[in-house]
C-alpha cells in the first residue's frame, strides 16, 4: 500500500498531473454546490424567520390538543392573542469614550457611548448581525370554547392546564361552553 501511495505522489510532481488533479477538485466543488442537500444558511434562515403568526398558530394547536384530552371532544375553538411580535437580541459591543474639556474656570468630562453590532459573514459573502436570542411575544390572552366548558370541574382543569403550560395568570384565560343548539 505504501508503494502505491509513493508512486501516486511521485506522479503528482509532473505539472500535467497537478493541473488535472486541480481541475478535478474544482469540478467536484462546483458540482456539489448545485446538487447539495440544502445549505446550512438556508436552514438557519428558516429558524430566524419565525413569525408571531406561526407562534400563535402553534400555541392554539397545542391548547386545542390539551383541551380535547380533558373534555374528550374534538370540537374545540381556541384563540390566542399576543402582546407584540417576535423580537431579536443581537451581540453588540458597547464602548465608553470620555474626553476632558478644560474651560476658563472649570474642567468637565464628556462621556459618549458608542455601540456597534458584531457581524458574521454569510454563505453568500454578505454580513449579518450575530443573533444571540429570539424572544417570543408575551401572551395577552387565551379564549377557549369547548363542550363541557360550562362545568366548573372541567373549567378548572382546563384553566390549571393552560396557565401551567403557558406560564400565564388565570386572569388571561377565559373558558366557556359550546352552544349545542
């Protein structure tokens, strides 16, 4: 095996072999960029693009499942309202610059705060601020309409489940029974 490697390395010393090996390498890189299984930047962009509407729909679906488990009914309506939208926190550098100023009778110090964001290079060659945290919006309220929602026992079970799952106060949840006419 070592002899084979040695012969291969010896053949690479010729300029033709080096050029051919280089062209093959470039061709493989070029082909892999077209037939790759999706780039990491595309996967990361989908995570960053999470919207308040998607978050709200996901919460409503999860609450419907919980209420259906409690009531035994699939006929559940849930509306979640949010206080604001998704917010992002980016890595930044805060620099305090102070300068001394001397006047005729007194000396003063001016302080200036300079803030800049840390950026990273993206796959396409651009720059993007470094995301530190994605803050989900605060839940303003939850309304639930379900069969059995008029029963105090069912209402209490739903209320305790929803407030524990969403970490909100009981004042933010309203539950009522479904009209069966």
